[in-house]
C-alpha cells in the first residue's frame, strides 16, 4: 500500500520479478536483479524500498537498457 507522504518512489524504486508462491498461491515479488528474455515484452514490477509502492511497467523487446 502506498504511503502518500513518501517522496522516495522515483529515486528508490527497484526492479523486481513477479512469481506465484507455490505454497500459498500469492503473487510475490523478488527484488534481486533479473535477466529477462529479449524476444518478448515483459511486465515488470518496480517496488519503492521506502514505502512499498509497486508500479508495473512493460519492458519492451525494442527498449534499450540505459
């Protein structure tokens, strides 16, 4: 849940990897660095490490890493 007073979301968001926990069935996010396939568009969660706000963005197969 977003903390409306958080001003760190733009600077402290970390790219994660979404997965379904096999024991609970919950959608979870792993915040370790991921390598994604380059031949597909991927929906990627970005999580603010201060307040936990999660923003979903599409990484396009035509997008170049900066």
